[in-house]
C-alpha cells in the first residue's frame, strides 16, 4: 500500500492497524458509514476537527485505498467528495461490533444509537457467528489462534500521529468512547490485547512477545486492569498473571473482524500470519454478524441506526 517502507514490512495485521488504528480515522469512517458523510466541511463541522488534521487524515485514507476522491460541481466550482471504497466498506461489521461492545460494557452519559434490523423490524443487538459452518454464537473460547514464528514486534507499528484529545467526546451520541480507542486506536494497546487473546499471561512473556519497553508495558497493563479488560491473579512466585475479563473477552469479535479484514487486504512477510480456527467445525473462522432477535445474518442495507435526541431514524449508508 502507499507510503514509503522503512524497516521490515509489518505483518498484515500491523499494516491494517497502520491504516485504521487512529481515533480520527475511525471517526471519519464511522461518519461515512452512519451519516453518509462524504464532504470535507461535513466531517469538520460534525467532528469539530481542525482542518489540517482532517485534510491530513483524508489524504492518508485516499493513499491507503479506503476513500476514493470524486469530483462534483457546486455553485459553478469543482469540488471533491470522498466515497468509501470496497476495502473500507468491509470494515462495516467491525464498526458495528464496536458499537455493540460499547453498548454492553461502557457506561456513558449520552445513549448510543439503537440498531434496527429492518428484516425483522426489531431494535436489536448482534452476535458473532462462523460463516464457514453457520454456528453462532462464537466466542473467544470457541476459537483457537494459529500463528507463525514471528513475534508481535512485527505486528506492532510505529504510531503515525501524536494522540489528540477530543473535547466533549462523551456528549457525542455517535462517538466511540475513549475506552475503545485505548483498545483499538493505540498500537501497543491493540497488540497487547492480541497477545492476551493468544494466551499470553505473564509480564515477561508479554515483554518478549511485544518487544516493548517495560515502562510502556506496565503502563498499558495497569490501564487495561483499570478499565476492567484485564484482571490479575497471583501465581507461582507471587508474580501476577493477567487474564482477560468478560469485558475483555467480549472485544474478541472486533479482533476477529480486524484479523479477517487484514488478511483479505494486506500481505505480510512469511511467518507473520495469524489465523483463527473455529473449534466446532475445524475450519478457519470466518466471522459474520447476525441479528440477536431473528438470527439472520446482518446485511448493511437492512440495518438502520436510530440516532439523535429526537430518535430520528436514519438509514445506514448504502452508497459507496
Ligand atoms: Zn465454524
Ligand atoms: Zn433481525
């Protein structure tokens, strides 16, 4: 993909994280999905972003193949709008799963939008299924992770941007809660979580896997413990072991969609592959979302989100 390669090429997941693990990038994509936003001024006004940050992110999204610039005429002038590419549209289930996780696990002042499944007419939630065998629900415990020989040092990627704090994010009815960004919008956060899903439990093992400075690692482990994503129990020698809580395990679906998407769109060096197997069918796990009310697979055109204080119904964007 675009950009000049420096150092070893990251794994497919590393490249995927490079493309999307940024707060503003995720919010730009979310608005494009949910509100059909495709013009500079609309993102700027809706997200309260500075113009320089917004134009920087749009450039990256175009270079990374996630947005397609398209000219349109307005008041006699040619302007540009940005359309979701097929690669970006495949992130839809990941973003819906983030919504579902926040709804279940993150208390917040402003209520999240509600998902309406138009096929059955219910306000509903989603669950994860395996498209290879049709089985659902599938949890982290129902899968097995297969990996190459590489460590996560090749998954982790340097952060492209300094973190910026978003003001009033909690009052934004569509916003991803800051907790989500700690799990998904922070490179060490995401690989730490990936390692935890792989069964890594001890400080020294995390350190060996991630190749991260001890201070950074202990900071993230403490944060994840505070967030209730990890919990500790003492074991041999009084050293803590870190385990995923139910809240942490529930993030598995997002992780599964991330791996699935990464492997369809990026290629990493040999040995850096990560694959999930669905134990029940023995096949590679192909995540899909299904409606908790009627059990049917969720397709984007049949899903709407109720947003806004007035409960105004806006269809999920199906343009592209
Ligand atoms: Zn299966
Ligand atoms: Zn349904």
